């Protein structure tokens, strides 16, 4: 797993003048800013107006990060691959043979054209060129876009499957989300799903805090005793008394999987003797926690870390004393997932928006250090 590295938004017209190296840590802010434009252009191609509105709200306070007119990119039809590469002045075969600096130069020119005269064809060309980037995050974002402008082909699936196996959590999560949308039964997606563990009653009562993971993340260690976030929470907030077990669920990206997990969580809380705990949940682990409140689970404070906002998965607010919503601006994964990135105004919700693009960041201790979030607990 890569070390945490804060990401800063760089205007895509500048970011695309840089060729990020193959190391996921190399020029990571430039790569993330390139990926952000690619993911935003994909939303434009698909006509995702609600998501576009949220992205525009996110970037509005940043005069140094601008987006083109995304609505103008909505697709009239899919293109043949040769049509998609035509604005680059290359055939698909020629594009594959060009060195990275040449491809980057063509992408920079295409990005300029996208801002000056936004069009579906320019977005399609940018996706094709982006798949040649040395940086895995850019390749994955471009492949997710190319799937919407051309036909699904082996090159797209190869990039996404390689990305899914990346040790960089942002690259992996973005690739898995793109693969899930192509084929929920994809082996890389299924490999991340496990059975729902059973719980059994323990003879204790407590109000200690507990944690859970997000989609495709049951095997991760950060939330488990001995994991980095668990240990950091125990050290920074010893009075919280972090529970000696963490809640694990299948990690399935399905409504059924999350509802099964919600029922299991409601039972697990009782079995563990937890009365009304603080609960920390990353991504769709927050959906599981929200659905558990509808089954009777009660939380003192529910910490939602990068939760994809969906109206149908809101909590029962009567069973939560307070919700602490912690997230980054312009979350790449949530954008691809078509989730909302702003909790509806509610007196029980306290929002903390810090940093950019990085979906895994809100469950990483250095992110909490940088933004002084331990004081929120």
C-alpha cells in the first residue's frame, strides 16, 4: 500500500502539460488532477447533470481549478475507435506506438480544445490518449471514460483489471468501481467479496467505539485491531475506548449485500454488548450503518468517512445523536459511483470537507493529523 500523500488540485490545462511517471507516488497531484478532468468529462458524456452540478460547486471556490462546459460533452452516439483517435491526428495503432511525451503533448492540446470548444469528440480523444499514460490513476480514469465513448474492448478491461490489483488504494478502488459497472461478476470484483461472518453473544456491556470498512475492503487491516486507523484512534483518543473487535461484512456492491450486512450489524452490536456506540464507517460501510439504524441500531455519533450520499440510504435520524460527515472535495470514486457528495442540510449533521480527490484518505491517520480531525472526536 502506498504512503499517504496529500493531493492538491492543479488546473487541468496545466496538469496535462506534465507526464506523471509510472510510480503511483510520482507527480501524484498532477495525475489526480488529470484523472479528475477525465472523470468529470465522463459525467458530461453520460449527461449526469446532478453530479456535474456537485462538481461545479466543489471547484467554484478554487479559481486555480476550473472545468470546461461539461454538459456540451453529452454523447450523441458511440464512436469507432479510429474515430475517437482522429482528433489526435493518429490511428489507434499509431497512438499505441507513440512515446509518453508525445502523447502528453497531444493530450495537452486536446484539453485546451476541450475548454475552448467543448465537444464529445474531444472528450473521446482525451480518453483514448489517457489510456497511454504511464500513470495508473490516469489510465484507469481514461479507460472508464473510453468505455462510454467507444465499444468495450480488451484494452479497456486490461487497464481496469491491472488497476484493480494496484497497491495504491485510490487506483484500485477507482478501477474496481469501473469494472463493477461493466460487469458485476468480473473476477477482480468477485475476488474482493467474502461471506458475511456470523456473530455470537459476549457477556459484556459497553459503549466503546467500533469501526467498519467499505465495499471490497473486508480484507483490509486499517479498521481492525492492530490496523493503522484503529491504533491511531486508540492512541489519540484513549478515553474513547475502541472496541476490541471490529465489524466485518461481505463488502458486496449490491443492495442485497448491504441489507444483509445491515441486519448483521444490528445483531452484532447487541451481541457485542454495545449500548449506543460511536461508529466509524468508510464509504458504503456508512450505507450499512445507515440501514442498520432503520432496523433498530442506535449510535451516539456516526462518523461517515467518504460516504456516497444516496437518498434511499439515509439513516433513521431518530436513532443517531450526531453524524460527523468527513470527506474530500471532488471524490473521484464517488463521482464514478454517481453518489452525492453533500449531505442534505440537517441539524444533526456536522460536515468536514478537507483535501481533494482521494476516496481512501478519510480513513487514513495522516489525513486526520493534517486536518486536525482528532479534535472532532
